[in-house]
């Protein structure tokens, strides 16, 4: 087997392995947050998930404010002022 054939064979094997890995969903434990993942990274991931959830809630409120009729928003502001 000459060197050119060997290189082609290695490239073909790597390509087939990549396709099979993508097809069957194999990911390293580190990427899945498994036992090998760094604890600091897991804490950071949880913090970021919490922050994303808070931002989604804020966006929901802003969307509601933007889509409500203007008089509804004005009425709610006046009701809040009257509470004091």
C-alpha cells in the first residue's frame, strides 16, 4: 500500500466515524455534563440557566406591556398610584 492510499483510507475512516457519531448522537461526557465535567462549569451552567429564565420572564412582561392597549396600561398605573 503506497502512502497516498493510506492517507485516503485514514480520511475515509475518520469521515465514516464522524458520520456515525453524528447519526447516533454520541457526545463526550464533558459536553453532556456527566461525571467528567468540571464542577465549576456545572455551577456556571446552572447560574446561566437561571439568568436565562429570569430574562425570559422579563421579556414576557415587556411583550405584555407593549401589546396591551394604551388605556389599560394607563389605568393600571393610576391604580398603583391610588394605592399609596
